[in-house]
C-alpha cells in the first residue's frame, strides 16, 4: 500500500506544532479520499531531532513510500535530505525557510528566507522606515539574513546607525540577543526594530524590556489565518475543531504539502521520479495557502506573509 511519511517533532518545545502539522496531513488525505496510508514518525525534540536519521533511512528503504513530508526544522531537514535524495524519495517541506536547502527530489511549499526578506523590507516601508540600519549577531545565520535584507533593499541603501529611522537585527535567539536588541533600541528609542523568524522565541518575548518589545516587528514564513484565502481559513477552522485549540500556522501548510503530493500521485502514480517532476512542474496552483508555482530548485514562489508583534509577553499576529 502506498505510504506517505510525515516526520515531525511530537515532543519538546515544538511538539504541539508538529502534532498539529501531522493532523493537517491526515485531514488532507481524508478530504482527497485517497487510499494512501499516512505514517506519522516522531522526529524527536530540538532543531536537529534525534530520530530524523532513522526516519529517513526507514522511508528510503521502503518501496511503498511515495513521499516524505518534513522536517519541521531546517536543521533536521539537513540531516534527512541526503538520505532521501540518494534514494530518490520526493521530499516535501511545509515549514523550512533556510534558503540553501535543495536537491533533485526536494520541494518546498514554505517561502524561504529570501522571500521573507522581501516581505520584511515591504513592512519597513509601510512603517515609514526610509533609512534602516542593518546589524547582525556575527553568526552565519544572522549574517546571511542581514545580506538578504540588504539585497531586498535594492536601490535604497542601508543607513549608518546615527541617522537611521529603523533597525534590523539578523540573529537567531541566544544569550546575546536581548542585549543586541536593547542596544539598538537605545540608539533611537522611537525607531522600530525588525527581525526575521530566528527571533521567534517565547522566552525572548517574555524577557524583553517592555519598551523594546513594543518596537519589535518580526516576519515569518507562514501566514496568519486572517491572511489566508477563504479555503485556507476554512481548513484552519476545521483543524481547530479537530484539535480543540487554534492550530499552529504551519498546519495548513502541511495540509497543502500533502494535497500537492496526493494530486500528483493521482495523476502519475507512485513512481518517485515522476512524482517529483509532477510537483516541481506545478504552475499557478490555487491552494489553501495562496496561488504559487515552483522555481527550478523546487522552491515556492508564494510570498512570505507572517507578521508578528509582542503583546502580553508573547508573539501574536500583527
């Protein structure tokens, strides 16, 4: 029987989000009336997921597996991708934003950091920022995010700190993040602060000084429910009823990733190479997360749409 493997964390800080995503896949299979069996595998807690190599190897060795959905974290996908790539298993991501992920069998419905940087620059402009100062934490991820924002600014070069009317920090949360954000805020207390998905941390939101938190704007790949098309809002509501709580935003993208696989499977069958080709050949697909195509690397053209602010010491949709 044809199988669809879903590898997500079912424990740890993102365990609930992983379970929500798995439920999104199950709902998509039910809606499609597909005979494909869903195998939900626990990737394990943390960004790398201790079970990821085993999940990938088991899927690669099973001839009934037609596609593999996951991982929830980009760092985990870096571990499973080579294994699945070697076996030619279609690997469909619904949550990864790291722009350097890719391969012959890789397809990603989640907007990458490149598209997120474009969205962030647009938010800056809407907020009246004309002379942003760009900073990073000195780590590879933060430097890369700063470069992406610099590129997205195009003809509007970044300003020096003294004359800036807004600040961007490229960083993934660690022990120095709060100090860096506070330092930028102190340079111009009325200027907005911007960051990308690496800053999304409940702990950071809880610990930031109120005056800094009030200025912080963070973009993310997944759209909030209200920014989804009507079909996406309907799926989100149905998931809320099934789960008994508001689903993690990635769940509707997991629903779409599964729907993409199932539509391809109904057209070309279980041949792995044909499935990958069918998915990567997608053009102007009207989906629950919006209309999109795939580029030559299997990356979506869907725009990043998530915008978050800090309220009551937690990140909420802006």
